[in-house]
């Protein structure tokens, strides 16, 4: 398995997390764990069964009126873990925000790529904690694979024609087109829609380009964001030219630049983008089509 350089340092922030994954997300329960919950004895088993239900797509937790997992405690910790340990968790709770994808190298050998999703504030903080190039390693041998470009070469994955250097779009028309495309995505909440309207109504594009130029540290962090977004979707974009994925990664990073310039909060800009886009396959598919159209028009 290939992992990014910061993966080994990932730790859930638990009660210190401001954007807990136990709030606002549907929590599906895998079949094995659902069967275990049905047979679990004692008060905890009874409590779990009172707060889960089976729908057309399987079992899931019934969220509270506030959109919380019913076992999220006021201190931000998980009641299930506190009472029974990590082993009681369903797969999604045990693995989130980790992701795993399978790609093939030139010899058709299946290679597993792993990481942590950027909807998690701890993952964002780790990604942005350094300004140097993002690197990857083989988790089994500990051997460094090197940069994203070196990883793609190792996978025999074609490099985009313009390379992998993030070049921000600075023209107002480019930002207008970007925000128009994002406006067609399914919004995760009303705040997302309001944010898009606010960005469309201001000249954040100038602030975004200024924030990037003349600051090596900021430029380095934006490059790390671009590289990680590219890496995250290697499997999804495996059936199209790598130029399409480069466009997707570039325009996604552009939006993060605009948002960070407007809000002054880069980690939250990354997290909100990921929450809206990365974790909605329909939204990724929409931006994939937009990237294809963008490349064909140029």
C-alpha cells in the first residue's frame, strides 16, 4: 500500500474536533456489524437497537434532531467507544476518514493507495503543516517513492502535458466559470450556497492570486493541496486522460485559494471544499465532465 508522508501521524482529535464526523453525516452500518448489534446483550445492546433502523440500502444510525449520532456525547466523545472500546464500531466509524483505492501499474499489478480525506480537520492540518513537496512511501517496506510525479512514473501513469505544477487561474472570467460550475453541484447545506454567492459578488480572485505570489510557504501549501487532490482521484479518473485530472485538481485548488483569500482560513477552506465535493460522488462526476469540457475547449 502506498501512503502520503503524513499518514502515520494522523490521529483523531476526538473531543477537540470542531467539526466532528459524528454530526451531519449519515452513518451506514455494515451487515456484519448490524448482525452483531442485533445479538449484543445487555443495556448497551438494547440502546443501540433503539437507535438504528433498516432502510432500502441497509442499516444505519438514526440521527438526532440536531443531526448528531445518538451516541455522540456532549464532550465530543463516542459513548460506544467509552463503554465498549473501538471494536464495537461499524466499519465506516472505524475507518473514517481513511480512504483506499486500487489502481494498476504498467504490468497490470493492482496497487492500493491510501490516505485520509480532507473533510477531516486533523487531516487538513497535517497536509498543511509543511510547505515542502508532498511525498509518498511504500507502507510495507518503508521505502520512499518520492514526489507525486515519481509516484506516477512508478505506476506508469501518464503525466499531464503541462506537468504537475499548480498554476492558479487569475483571470476574472476563469473564476466566474469555476464558480458557475460549482454552482451546479448538489449543495451539502445552505451555507455552501451562500458562500458561492458571496464569492461571486466580490473580487476575491485578485486577493487569491496576491495571496499566492510572493509567499513561498503559501505557494508550497497550495502545491501540496493540488498534489493531494490529484492523488485522491487517481482511481476515479483512470478512464480519461491525465490532463482531465490535472484540470480537476487545478480548478479545485483555485476554489480553495479564493475561499481562503475571502475568509483568511486555509484549513477550513480545504475542509469545506472536501466535504462538499470529495465526499459526493455525483459532484466529483460533475466536475470530471466539466474538466473534460474545459480541456477540449482549449
